[in-house]
């Protein structure tokens, strides 16, 4: 029972975090990528794309966020169920 409670809490925390990151991806795309991936090449690419045009930066930020969400879901599905 405790395992289910921890899993449920982790999912709720992730859902809330996802909403914040999606909102930031709309308002300020590089900040959303920075929060999601840290100070990596993806952040600098998103910053340059945002400076060149806001829409390309926003599209790239969504690509980074949703690819990360997909990877988390795949990893969760691969975990053994006990």
C-alpha cells in the first residue's frame, strides 16, 4: 500500500511540474528547457532559436519537454511490476 502512495505522490508532483514547464515553454522557452535539462546544449540551442524567432524557440522547447515526458513514460513502463 505504501508503494502505491509513493507512486501516486510522484505522479502528482510530475503532473504539476509538467504544467509549469509547459507554461514556461509558451512564455519563455529557454527557461523551460533550463528547468528540464539544466545548462546543456539544448538550452543554448533553444536560446538561439528564440532570439532568431520566438516561434522556433517555442517549438524546440516543446520538442524537448515532450520527448523527455515520453522517455519517462517508457522508463516507467519498463520497470518490473511487483
